[in-house]
């Protein structure tokens, strides 16, 4: 091989390697952007939680007119939050519950066994 051929071979090999690295980085960025968009959509998806719309004293029986179901972003929902007001109706408040509070399983007396557990 001539010296010129070796120089061209090395130059094209380096250019090919640079193109491969650039193309791989571009593909990884596109995949990362797609994953980020999917994650944002999931986090902003709505879920239902139960809110107290009036104060409920400790030990008081929880009634349907004291509760309201609202849609909120999944990222704002506590793990043990109730999603159905019917679960709390007829139970006693273990603690005082203030208006605007999201009801959770531990607010009920007796608590709901197994609700909110991750297995």
C-alpha cells in the first residue's frame, strides 16, 4: 500500500467512527426525550382521591355529605389515599380531619386492612 492510501484509510476510518458516535448519541437523545415525555404524561394523568369538604371531629361518624371525590395529578396522590368515598362512609374518624384534607386509610377507625400495601 502506498503512503497516500494508508492516510486515506485512516482518515475514513476516523470519520466513520465519528459519524457512528454522533449518530448513536442522537438516537440516545431521541429515546431519552420519548421516555421523558411518557413519564411526564403518566405523572400528569389524573386519579381520583377523596377530600373532606367540611371538618370531621375525631371519633365522629363519616357521612357522604362531608366527602367529595376529585381528580388530581397522579404525582400528587399519597400512596394510602382513598379513591372511593364509599369506603369511608359509615366509618369513624380516627383523628380530627380538616376541610380540604385528602382522606387516607389511616384516618379511619378501624383502618382498612391491606389497603395501600405494595406487594
